């Protein structure tokens, strides 16, 4: 018996009742799309506006535009990936890190150098945003958060959040120079000044100063001191807004702030504290909360740094192998040059170029004693040996 034809299931079509219910979504509360994307930890609001303008975000299958609003029933996608936006935001996370020198604050580095993002712990449904930046040779307080809105309140110039630094310079400033730094100096990108500058003393040629300013332009502190012909030898950020560098947080260590401290920070920034219930933390997360610890490098970061070090060693070996010989000879002077002019070793005679007075004709030997010696012969046996041999026979 032949197998009966399998009945195909009809393609689902939306019923008029469903479409009518979707049309009733207009009464649902809506929020701006770029705000929700920033709250989810994808970046700051400015970054989210650029992301929406690039056309990578869609709402219900249509490309989103700037200023678009969404409700809870809308489907938002980023590069065909569904985003689960939280309309009742949770309390964000905040990390405090004592950045050492030699690390950059960037995720994309063509030179593959060590980055602060290589040590950050994993976070679900969000990503870490660096609150401000520190250059490679600057150490001190660096914060990370999962809230783009909170990071924007700290970094945007219109909020004028204070930044406090401890600066060590080579030399010492006069009272006139300190007053000039407070009044303002014209830099390449506009005028700049310190709100507060105080002398903290020092030893020898180095001197410490405490400075406070309300903006974070690139290398601004270093450029202000360089304008006074006093280069900075060490720079440490000790405070950013209401957050100060804890004394127990040593260099290279990290600490996550407690929920109560995060709520105080959001109130200081003028943000609404989320009313949603806090997510239940695991036992390990509770133990790490509020405690300083030294983070470990991730495996991809370790492999990347190992490859970079191996490449540097290969480059050094190549340069050493292909270095010109003249440069190596010039780098190491001869023994005669180290002794100095007019000094020679009397125990050594230059046989290669003898004087004319010391030369002898070829017919006369140079040393008669050496030529007159007879060829060596075997020694004759002694009397005792001869007697022993006769007794043996």
C-alpha cells in the first residue's frame, strides 16, 4: 500500500485579532532607544546614537532612526541578534582599579600591548566601560562600570567633575609660576588651568604637587607642567569626583564597590536609583564584594603578550646579527687604546715588524744554542735497573 501524502502545515499568518492587539501597544509606556542601549551596557549614549545612525539596529524588522522610541513588546535587533532590553534597569556594577604604569586603556591596540581590559572579570548581559582614561605612563585610580549613563555623567565636560592628581616634577615651581598655572596657559588645543595647586614638598631635585582640575583632555597635566619647563617624572590620579583611591588598594589590585556605595554614587550623579530587585549573587561574588584582589590575565591576553615578547626577541636578535662590523669595533676599543698613547707592554715584543738594527742576515742563525743541540735520544738505563734485570734471569 502506498504511503499517504503527508499534509503540509500551513504557514502561520497573523490573525486580525493579533494585529489589532499590536495596534493597541500604543498605550504602553515607551523609552528612547539609545537610552535603553546605554543602560544595557553597550556604551555611552553618544556611542549608541552613532550605532543607530550606522543602520545596524532594527525595530520590528525596520531600520531604527535617531530619536526612536520602543516599548516592552518591540523586538530590537543588533546585527540580526535580538537584544533583551531592560525597561526596569538593575543597579549597575562599579569596579575600582589601581592602574600601574605600562598598561593602556584601550581594547584595540595595533601594537598588542598590555591593556587594562585584559584583567576585567566577565559580566553577563553587559560590558565594562572605562570611566575616563589614563595614559600609559600614568598610574592611579581608574573606574569601570556597566552603566553608560553613569560613565557619561563622570566624563562629559559639561558636568565638570573634579580630578585630583599627585604630581612629581624635576625641579620646583615659584609662586609666580603657580599663580600662572591657576590663571591659565594657552595650549595647542585651547587654554587650560588648574583649579587648585598646592606644594607637597620633596627631597633632592624632585618635588611633589597636588593639583585639581575639572576636565580630562589628553595629557593635560603633563603639558601644563611642560609649559613651565618642569617635566613630570611621575603622575598618579588619587580621586575622581566622589571616589577616592582606597589606601588598601595597592598597585595592580581591583575591588568591586558594594551596592550601597553604587547607590550613593548614582545619587551624587543625579541619576534615578533602580527600584528593581537586586540580582541574587553567588557565594563567590559575595566574598569578593568590597575586597581588594589581584586580577589574573585572561588566556587570550597571555597568548597575545607572549607572541609580542617572542616577536621582540626575534627582532632584537635580527638587529644584533645584522649589525655592521665597524660599529662593533668602534664600540669596543683596542687594548693599545685602553692603555693610552706612549704605553706599551715591555714583556711582549712585536715579532711581525722587527727593527733594522735587530735583524740578522739569513746565513747566520738567529740562535746558535738552539741549532747546536743534538736530537733527543732515549735515556740509558740506570745501574739499578740493569742489576734487577740480571737477577730476573
